[in-house]
C-alpha cells in the first residue's frame, strides 16, 4: 500500500506564494537545480511548490513500489524528478530508495529554520470529485476505500485521507493539518494580519481543562475530554486552499459533521 509523502501546489506569483507559505510556518528546504520547483517543510508537513499558470493544490505524492509505478503507467516528470499520472489532480509516485537519490542529484539544499509552530503532519485533503478524472485510477495504489452518499474516501497506510465530494460542493480544496498544539499554532498565525481565520462563535463544553482554550481560541470541537477533535479553519491561505488545523486524541479520520460546520457561515476573522 502507498504511503503519503507530500502535497503539490501550483503558483503563478512566486513572491506572493512564498510569502504565504512562510506566514504559515513553512521553510524552503531545497530547490530543483533546473526547473525551480521547491520543497518546503513545516515539521512533517511537506509541500512541493512548482510554477504554473494557475494557483492551487495540484497533486498528492505517495511513496510506493516500482511495480505500482509501472501499473499506474506513471510518466516521469522532469520538473520534480517524480513519476506522475492523472489530470487535474496529479498523483506523484516514487520509491523510497529513489527519493534520496533524486534529492541528492537534482535538488540544492537550502538553510532550514526549525521554527516550531506546533504542527505535526498533513492528515488529509477534501476536494471535489471532478478534480479527479477517474477514481478507479487510485485503486492501483492499493489504498483503503470507503464510500457514503456524500464522499468517496481513500486512506493510505499512514492514515492520510483523500475525501472526494460527490456533490462537488467543496468550494476550495481543504487540507487538514494535524497539530501537537493547535492553540500555539493559532496564536502564532494570529500575529500575521494577512492570515484570515474562520469565526465560529460557538461555545463548547465537556472538554475538561481544554474547554476554556477551545472557546477562547474560537475553535470547534467534537467528542469529550478524553477523545476529541479540536479544529480551526484558515481561509484561502495559500490562495484557493483552506487549511484546517486539527488537534485530536483517539480520533483517526476526518469528521464529516465537523467538516460541514467549517463550511457554514464561512466569514473571515
């Protein structure tokens, strides 16, 4: 089964996009020696930024086997050094052994500022089903597949989730960012006036010592003091993408009820 590795984001304005990712706590880690594509890190959250004629989430990368790469009929992409297939949403593939070789041979390392924003890793992405030309293309990755009336879901070996909205009502791709400390992350991001966060104004209870923080930082939450998901949405940063910060305990998958609450009354803070 494939393991998620990084997200791919296309941009038209380099300075604007680099500023957005810097504001979110990312640091440039390396640059492709010929194409100019760049890897950015925030702990285990990794994004590949590549120049294009549109802005937005454009791909998801998985570490996999050579057999799966061949079965997917993936084509080598000289901009990144990965293999890829798909149309609107591209799936990038590479073997674990080759990743180290590609990074060493094709990328130039950049100094990394290990500024701690309290995040851990990407937990999943929600986007419209029309961003994927054919869900059958993902079966080659041997992901776990689930479905209900609203979403077709794929889950990787490391529990990264791809949710495809069958109703195509997801206005922007939504990226879930798992946090060690969501409140620290919100506090740091709030220092940047260019970052807009969703206002919920919903009082929570039943979360023990976390209750006053959940309400004070204007988050939404589901569960109780022992098993919970606490979340806060960042609006349209980077451009054409919403980020959802999520701190969780004993909760594995994206909660659909919470997801729909993020979309309601999506006013900026």
